[in-house]
């Protein structure tokens, strides 16, 4: 079984329904994982997605904040969610395809502006969230699984536009990268995107604050696709659809794609 998968922080699925439909119509991934849907589940515009062949959805939502959803052309079973760090946020949902592959869709907290948990509660929540992810994967080692989402960390020096300037900026600080790597190690996860694109600057997010995001190109790779060791060799053809950042009323994130042959 071969299937394609994309992950995209959409920054309001209702506001950006047109570009979700554009992606589904033009790129046609078998599975699309969305984050920051900012919608109760019952108000996600599923009719438009179903018309494009996406008859299956599992989601967790809340009004105005957070929210994750998995849209699929393929039958997918809801296998639950976890409330990491007891935040009460809709930040995780998992689904299982008929071939037995489990897909985890995550939206890790951004962490605020100051990388110090003593003065910034949100930063502490982010670190706690990652710690609980690590502990879960230690306790229940994932198998035949894919993890995707906006993890809000750019771990490598070439995942940001300027490593030295961003060392004290939330999303690229050493303590966040350490937590990120501990989560990866706990589940024996592999970075699918960087396995396919091992060298060079690579981004999936560009700030709305940039006057011309494309020219300035001050990006970060915050969105990730991981796989467990038993299926990592089945992954290929990773890419970031950079053009989507320039679509009408865009998200500040671009979709990240991968294919799996299982």
C-alpha cells in the first residue's frame, strides 16, 4: 500500500477553507494532518472536503484556539488522544489506517516569547509537554507509526535562517532542541524530511511580520514528519510546498509532504 501524507498548520481551518481545498484539489495527499484549526469539531467545514474525496476525518477541537484534525481519503480509525502537561488543549489526535499504520498529529505549544520558565509560564508548559511526550514514548514504544505536526522547534542549524541570532529565540534555544531530541530518541523516531533532504537550509514557517517573507526568507523548519524504525525505509519524496505560503490569505506555515510505500 502506497500513500501520500501532508502536515500543515492552517491557522484557522474555517478562515482558510479555500486554501485547504486548493491543496486537496491540486496536490491530493491521501492524508492531510492539520494543526491550529481553531474550531470546534462540529464546525469544521467537512462538506467541502468530502466533495474532494476526503470522506474520513478524526479531530479534536476547541473554539478559537489549538485544534488538530486528520482528513483522509483512506478509511481511518480514531485511536484516541492525550492531554500532555494537563493543559486541557486540543493538541493531539491519533488515527490508524487499514494497513495498521498509526498516525499521530501533534500541535506542540509555541512557548511564548521569553525562553525562561521562571518568568514565562508558556515556556514551562512547552517543556513539560515535550517531557511528557518523551515519557510516553519510553513507556509505550511506538511501532509502525508516523508522527507529524507543528512541533514548534527548529532543531538543526540549517533549519533556521541564522543559527547564532536565534539561539536565544523561542523555537531554537538549546534547551528546546534538547527536549526535542529526547522525544525523538525515546520513540526511536527518524526525521523523514531530513532523511530525504539531508543538506541545506529548509523552512516551513515564515513570520507574518515580514514585509516580504519570500525575499527576506527568514524562515524556520517547525513542521515535521517522523517515522518509527520499522517503516522509516518506506518513506520517500519529502518536500515543503513553499508556494502555499504565498497563496491568498495564507497560513504562516507551508505544508510538508512525504510518501510511504508499505
